[in-house]
């Protein structure tokens, strides 16, 4: 099956710093989403981005489907950004079988 | 804003018992999913469901698991005879027919003793 790797696995930031999280996938995909899992375990939708670039406030994401990667940018990080960030992909012809990445655990310190 | 709901939020059961986890998806969603997340690990796909049929299932989703949409609003996951290793957070998700952007419920934490 498709492999989804995220980097870095762990990240500690000072409040106000910027960061880039990466998601690499091993095969072509129909869909890609980014999620934030907050400290209470909830999965919050960030972006639905099978290709192209989107921005939402301090967050933006870019997916280059032909090169099989996606990037999530966090600017001016805040302590509330702490948690685990997952990308999740549906492979082409995957009949809705979604694979989550390994996650990036982000801690933003004041 | 409509949201996915799940009940119960936490279920404690004895090994070998049957459990039913319940989900109420967003009303215009037609694709439904169950996932699980063992503590500290990544989220794992269990099953997708569309038009009252399983579309896809993972290796985890063996004969002990079943899904049902009994009344057009609820979506349930049943585990017939729970094992210790079934202890995890179980998430339900749904997606509309137009986009496969999935929206997740808050999860049910299952503890098997």
C-alpha cells in the first residue's frame, strides 16, 4: 500500500517562530488533507488540498502532486498550535481507503 | 455549523464483551468511515461505507468488526468480542458526495480490561 512519511517527527518552536512540515507519499493520490490533533485528541480539519496552494490565516499548504509531497507552513506560531499534525491521503483508485502519515508533534513554548 | 457526533465519549468493557460505538454524521454526507488510534500512534483506517455497503476495509477490520447504518442517521461500529488490543480511540468520519474532504467526530475512547 501507499507509504506516507512526515517530517520532522518532533518540533519545538519558540512562540512567534515559523515552521514548515512536510508530507511525502509514495504513490499518486486523489485527495490529501492536513489535520491538527489538539491535546484533547480532536482531529481538526486544516486543509483539503489534493493539489495547489491554499492559505487560511497563519497557515498555508502546498501540494505538488506530481512530485508526491505536501508542505504545511505555520507562521507566527502560538502555544495553541501545539499538538500533532497529520497528513492523510487517498490513493488514486484507492476506493476511499485513506492512509494517515506518521505525524509531526509540535510544541510551541512561550 | 453541523458537526459529527459520537457516543459514548468513553467506554470501558471487559475482554470478550461486545461493544457498539455510535456516530451521527453530518446530514448531507454519504460516505462514512471508521478509524482507530492506539495511544501515541498514528490514525489507522478501518473501513469505508457507502450506499449501505462496505467500500473498502483494512486488514484490521476482521470478522470481529461490523458496521451498520440502521436508520439513515446513525452509523455504528460493532466489535463482537473485544480484546485487550482493541483499546484505542475510535473516530467516525463522513464526507459529502461532491468532495472527499472528511470531517471527524470527537472520538470514543475504548478501554478493554
